[in-house]
C-alpha cells in the first residue's frame, strides 16, 4: 500500500499535468487477507480499517495529451510569455 493515494487525487494530478479526456479504463479491487496485514500493522489497526467502505483498488487510466500547438504554449526561452 506504500505510495497509494486517493483515486480522485490521482486523476486530478493527471489533469494538472495537461492531460485531457481522462477516464478510468479498468479497475480492480485488491484484496489483502487480514493474516497478511497483521504482519505489517497491528491487529487493532486491521480491525479498525473499514476495507469494504474504502477498498484498495488498482486502476488503469486513459488520457490524451494535446499537441504543443493545441496547448497555446511557448518554446522554452522564447520570451513569448
């Protein structure tokens, strides 16, 4: 789970990077057995997690990045901006 972020935050980062038409192509819920979780976190913490309400998912995202001309941007060091 290291490095995991909320789905909405991840999609926002993609859009902020200039991608358009961002959509989730596939998503898969990742199931981690409690026996594995207790190897890394306390049993109390495992019990307190509501995995069903906030599942861990793997997603595949499709997005398009417009051509430079379509983004209305300048070449680096061109002094047009």
